[in-house]
């Protein structure tokens, strides 16, 4: 289910020490893909993984080895192949029309929820 996928995204992000704002951005990307009807049973985990990866790259100062660690974690948790993830990252970029910098009002509701939960 989508809520459980988002929970996985959050748990994994916390394990990799990503900031709540990063998780919030990943959620917004993910929801945009859902609204566009891009998700199906085959690709939803790749979608979730690619959203986390893109948000991490955009919002934070992940160093090379940390990106690698994040990809390892994504691969292990969502059980997909990193080659597929990297390919899908591009698909997601195109679907989002390269609009990775999000307006605050899209990120804030998620951010508030995440910071209140923890």
C-alpha cells in the first residue's frame, strides 16, 4: 500500500540520517507521480526509491560514499536492482519535469507531520 511504502521511505531515510525536509521532498515527488498515474505494482518500489535518492541528492550534502550507502540501503530494503533504480531515477526526473526544487508550501505539511511524529 502507499502508506506503508511512505513508512518504508521514512524509516530508510532515518537509518541513513537524512533530514526530515529531505523525506518531505521525497513524499512530494512520490505523490506527484501517484497523481500522474505513473505508479503500478511493478514500479512503485522503484518510484519510492528514486524519489528518496533524488531528494537526498538535491536537498542535502550527501557525499559520494553516503550516496552509495543510500543506494545500497534502497536496493536491500525495496529489493530492486541498482541499475533499474538509476534508470528509473531518470524516468522520475522527466515525470517531474525536472522540477526538483519544491515550493515551501508543498514540503511544509509533510515536514510538520514528520517532525511532530519523531
